[in-house]
């Protein structure tokens, strides 16, 4: 695959998806996507049915901040090998397996605690989030190490597909199980499904490059390692982007603010309107999954035709506007057709916004520091939204859902303004 890309036929390019590493990446993507909703919107549905106040449900969103600060320990995962298990599996696979075991254990503890013991439930959810975020860093590093550059597109596509299937199972699948067998059974099954990732880790090979000592580890002392592995990625980013660096980081921080803030209240909103868990699973999760894939596919075409900035602008505007549709849904009588229309708009716009942002973030990274720099961007991308969403339940309890979704829409305005500014800077360069 070292040939120039123009010399590779369509058949040869498509054959990449049959490669063992690419198939494995799809399964690892599933393991990465599965835990996320189980400490986010699926958990909020369980808490809502358990009689927990909307204010308390909003505070549970802060558990998701763990994903947003994974950059703090990403350099450790990226550069150091675990003792014992690391000797058996290697640097990348050992971190993935430890993260998966932590997720599975945390989900079992959540099933045992339930809403009746909020403190224990919160601590167990925190274990799931920390372990999941650690797994994410290790998988990103494995994806980069496992194959050469020509395969990275196929690896990323396989990962995204697997991740979305994981979200579907943790969203619709968990709700279906809860509807017919209860929440304890639902979360227990989810814990067992993490075995998909663990089996994959055992079967795949450690990337040859990962067996080597990481950059900075051969240098003298902790200070040298800290300078290279921890400070190096940040220093590189600011040197390359100069006076635009802070504006870029601000844009990354606010781009998904509107989307994330409304997400924690989505399932309680549907339940309060009178929709059943089965209806939520079928429309908001399964149908929404299809619409999200459609939005992502559309964005891929738009990026190819129009570049990055215009699809980013379209995504930012569309996400803000769809929050106004949720505000309208709050004052309408509950009909499945209304829910389907709003879910269609929300997931298509979300698919466009997420795909455009991933492409933009990928363009910002330096391959010498890909794992840590991408962890920085993905952490910053969710941190403000996770923090602000902690107050979402207070707004709902105080002013109602309609006002809440209008506020969520207004939170999208900074992203629109910044993408317009960045687009102008691109033209002036």
C-alpha cells in the first residue's frame, strides 16, 4: 500500500475493508461506543424512571467530564507500558484490555446499585467513564500504529461504524431490554457485551511500532519524558498555528456546546411527554441512527465538494435550529410522527456537524503527536458542554422544557460566529 493513491484501483481500495486490522478496528469501535450512552442519556432514562429529580439528573452529566479531561493522562497511555499485563500483551493492547475490564466492572456495579443508591451509582458510573476514556486513548494510538498511512481512511471508517453500532446497542438495545426485562438485566447484558472488545484485543497483534520504547522514555529522567511526551504536543500545536491557536481551541470548545447540553435531558423529555421506552428506542435510537449515518454521508460529499469550513458552518447552524424544533415538540401533543420529524432533523444535522468537526480536527494534528493532540481536541470539544449540561435539569425544573431548548439553541451562536471568523482567516491566508 505504499503506491501512490492514484495507482490503486477501486477494487483494491475496497479490499482494505476485508483486512484483519480493519475488521478488528470495527469491533474495537463497538467497544468504544458502547459505554458512552450508558453513563449519559440511557442512564438519564433510568434515573428518570427511578423518580430522581431533573436537577439531580442534570448533575449526573458531570460524570461525562471524565471523557473531556482524558488529555491529562493520555501521554501516560500513549507512551508507557503497563507492568505484568503489558509484558504479555504489549503497550497498546494492555491499556485497551484494562480499560475494557474497568468498563465491564463499572457497569455491573451500576446494575447492583441502581437509582436507590445514587452515591454508589455515581461512583460506578465514574469508573465506567474513566475506564472508557482510557480505552479511547489506547484505541486511537493503536489505530495510528497498526497500519500505514494509506490504510488510515479505512481504519477510521471502520472505527466510526463500529462506534455508532455501539451507541445504537447502548441506546435502543438497552432501552428495549429495560422495557421487557428491567434495568438491572439491561446493564448486566451491556457489561457482558464488553467482551467483544476484550476478545478482539486478545486476538489481534500488537503493532510493531508500539513494541518500541516511546519517545522520551529513553531520555534521562522523568523531566525529559515530561518535556517530550506531555509538553511536546502542546508546544507543537501553538508553534504551528501561531496567533490563531487560541481561536481554534475556543472554536473546538464551543462547537458542540448546544448539542451536548440538550442531550442529557433528551430521554427524560421523551418520557415526560408520554412516549414509551419502546417508542423512544425505535424512533430516537434506531431511526435516529439511520438519519445520523445519512447526515455523515452527506457531509462527506459536502467536504469533498466545498472544503471544510462551509460544512462546519452548515452543521453549527443546523444543530442550533433543531433545538428550536425540540422546543416546539415540548408544546405539541405527543405523536410519534412529530417525534420522527424532530429526530430526523436532529440526527441529520448532528451527523453533518460531527463529521465535519472530525475532519477539521484531523487536519489540525501533527502525526508525530497524533494520539495526544487528538485527545486534547476531543477533550476540549466536550468539556464545556458537559459542564454546562450539569445545570440543564435546574432550567427544566425552573422554567420547563420549551425554555430549556431555546437556551440550548442560543448556546450555538458562539460556534456560528467563530466558524465565520475562521473561514475568513482561511481566505486571507
